[in-house]
């Protein structure tokens, strides 16, 4: 079956792209493997219209329902490969069902995988009382005693950035990685406490952290924390055959106006693109890309209008 657009990734950016294209009467399929970062966030509080916050799970479920209502198809699985045929159409191999999808345009919205540490009690607190992005959630710790749990240098640098929001900070070097002396001096100058120990347990009630237990047995009565670990993986490996321009850290360089990559008819939106990693920006990426994909499809279809009629 031939699709106008294959969207790889059903997170926030992918869903927004699909909704906009579906409402443009385009034939769209979204392939998603589940388990992206937005699906595990318990609360987004910086989105217009949700002052009390909304969970990633709820936002995604509503997005899927909205996209389906616009005629978008969904397929659970993983895109294992993408290639371009001689007729310039794209073929994508899907696992585990060994299907092949054919599309005129591709949108990569596969996001970033973040290696969260295996700390008991951590999961239910993500997005509720434990955060990863100071730009998104620094507001949530203003004036509060806040821990930064992470790998030495990363945790130290994040603590210094968070000092703008609160001067009650404790760095917990969970991995024990060495911290440069100049960073330690800066922490001391800002009166940031420092512990070089593993976190044994996060104590919490309904996602609200109440304390942190260290491996030594020490218990810190702290109600907010940030994570600062390296090793995030940008899921752009499917673009390897197309010589798409990327930054050294793997993020895709896109046209700022259209969100198209340097390879014609392939777009990249959301966290795989070189931008600030926020839900609202991912939504904007998706909507903007869809507008230009719609225009491109007129060119590819030689100006033919969609034959779909209103109900």
C-alpha cells in the first residue's frame, strides 16, 4: 500500500505531524515501538492550557485518538530499515511482522533514548517530583531543597544551573565519576552540598518524593530532584543511508522554516532535530513539517487534489 507519509515514531512530535497531515486529507501511517520518554513522564506543567499539568500517557492517548479520527493509521512495531527506490519512493521494513511500507515522504520522529538509572522508587516520580530538564521544570524547585542525582561532572554543572531557582542544593554523585577541582570549588562557593555515594532508594508517596536513601544508610529529607546522567542516544540511525546533515552529537540539522532535512522528502521533528527538547517545541515542529509536506505532496502528485470527500 502506498502512503503519502510514513511517520517513524508516535511521540508528541510524530502525533502532531500525523494529526495535521490527516486533517489535510493525506494518507498517513505512524509506526511506533512504544516506550518513548513522553510516555513515562507523570506530569507536564509548562503546556498552554494545562496549568495543573498533564501526564505524557494521557497526552499521547488523546493524540492517538485525535489522529485516528483524522484517518491516520497506526502500526505497532519498529522500522528496521529505510531505502529509496529508483522511482524515488521510500520503502521501510517493519519488524516483527516483516512488513514493507511504501511512502512518498518520510518523517523521522523517533526521539531520544535517555538511560535512566536503576534506582528503586524512581519511576513513579519522573515528571512529578524528579525532573531532567531545568528549562522545563526549574520552576518546580524554586526555593526548595533539591538534589541533583547523576554522574559527577554532569550533576555538578546542572546544580550550578539550578542555583538560579534555588540555593538549597545537594549534588549526589551516584556513579562516583571524578569531578574537576574547579567544579568542586564552584559548588563550595555556591554552598552546594556534595555527596559521593550511590542512591539506594527513593522514598515517595504517589510519585511525590519524601526522602533519598544513600548506600551508606544516610537518609536525606528532600522532596525534589533532577537527574543528570550522560549517554542519551539520538535515534537517527535510519538516516545513515541518506547522508543527512547532523551535528556531532547526532541531532539532525533541518531547515528552520520547513523542518526538512538535507535529503529531499525526508523530514525530522522533535527531539531528533537540533532544537530545545520541549513538548511544546515538538508540537510546533510537527505542525510546521506537516504544512510543508502537504505542499510537497502537491508537487509529487503533479498538482492533483485529494479525491476524498467530506462525510
